[in-house]
C-alpha cells in the first residue's frame, strides 16, 4: 500500500501532566501558584454527573471568589452554549480568572478549553471554528478527565457545533492545548459501565482508523500501536473497570489523543458524525453503533470489537436508522461524505465511487 505524508506540523503536547491514583488532591497545590499571580479566582467547570457528589466537589478546594459551574452533558457543546458560558462569566465579573479547570468527560473538557480561548480572544465561538484562528493564549487551563477515551485531555481541538450553519468543527489551535492535566484513574471508578465502554472505544477506534490509513507518519503510528495494545489489555483481559485497567485506559486515552493530533481517522468517524448531526447521537456511542456496519472496512478489528462488547457485557444500541425518511437518509449521506480527508485516508481519493448514496444508506440501515 502506498503511504502518503500527513504533513505533521510542529506538534505541541500538553504543558504538564500529573499521573496517579489520588492525583486530584494535588490540584490545590497546582492552583496555588496561579492564585499568587492574580487577585482573581478560579473557574471550575464540572460535569453535571457530579452535581450531587459532594466528595468530589469538596476535593476541588473551592475558595471564596471562585466560581463553580456544572456543565450540561445532555447535548454536545454548541457555539451558542460556549458563548453563553463566556457571557455568564463576564457578567459575573469573571472575565479574567486566574485559571479555568475542566473536570469531566470530553464535553466538559472541551467547554473549558473553548471558554478559556474565548475569554482572552473576544468575539464569538464560531469565529474560531477551523485551523489556527485563535490569536493569543487563552486563560491558563487545567483538564481533569473523569472518563477515558476521547483524548480531549491531549488534543489541540475542542469540538463544537454551530446549529445555524450545521458545522461541527473545533478550535484547532496550539492555544487550545491544556497547560496542565491531572490524570487520576480513581476518577473513572464511578462511570456508568456502558458509558465507560463507549468512551474507551473512542481511543481504540481512532487508532485502528489511523493505523489503516494512507496518510501515515512514524510518530502517529507509534502512539496508535501502544494505544491499541493498551485497549486490548483493558477490554480483552478481565474486568475493564478493575483499578489496573482504569489506569491503563487513562494512559491509552492520552496516547490516543496524541496519535490523532498527528494523523487522520478513517471510515468510522465520518459515519458517526452523520449520526450526530442528523440524529443528535453522541460521539462515542455513535462510533460504537457505526461499528455494526464496518465488517468490510475493518474486518479484524470488527471481530475484535464485538468480542470486547461480549466479554464486557455492554449494550450497543441498534436499529436506529432502519425506518428514516428519504430526507433523513439524504442528510446522513451528505453529513458523512463531507468528511473528505478521513475518507480519502481510508479509501483513497475515489472514495465516492465506493460510498455511493445507495451504499451509504444501506450501511446506515444495517446499524
Ligand atoms: Zn473520536
């Protein structure tokens, strides 16, 4: 197979990471130096899943002058939502906090990244959807994942949907990368089992897609190899949520995030994006649903994926695209084939001769 150059830019990784069980308790000391530099408090964005978890909230050592906002995870972030979070902080006298801390899954971490950039750069979130449009560094940002898999803690993007234009695209920028992350595997212990699986599979799927693509580079390949290796250990050997496996999956998520920063995804992500845009299905479960239709594109990984589902005894929704209207199938087709770069990566430049309108409809119907 002929490989193509990804043309990786001068890559940037997170500033610092702290890894280990109980690591959350060191957040306070990390924040101390930020507090000494400014009179302004810290903004905490916490996944609403923890709203009634007083133990987690008390460990954040929130002080007077700080703000705590629970982030809704019913829908993935829209540009309007990011704008409203920023407007709320400004109206509350928190236009320049000394730090923003995002504690939660991909939605919460992405919201923290986006608001951090928006507070210093001004304008509206939709102004920065694209590549390298953010002009100056955002507010110092810290990511604390409570789910492993999306790699949001490692990447230079934060995904948002503009409802008016239908554009689902992040602020791809070096300034979107977290200054600090705290990787504490104890924080994923209370995740719902199905959600834990769906999110973890995002790391696996990113890396099987990039490893099978035409666009390749040695660094992306190395990150992908180890991510897949760790995912196999987590999901094929014993209980995926055992302490040692939660530790491994947190590492896989971080490395998987580094992998996609230097490579491209393949067939799964475009179909999952279609499910998201047309039916509002969240990213990670959308990937798993898409795997129902991937036997011909990723035969070995398809078998392995379904073996993992069976071993871990999780449920993947089915039949969601069986009886849709012609208009919905048309929109699914459009919102899938619009992802030219990953589809070219997986199938070559002639991908539309493989993914015809009829073929795409059949694949969705088989999910
Ligand atoms: Zn993904």
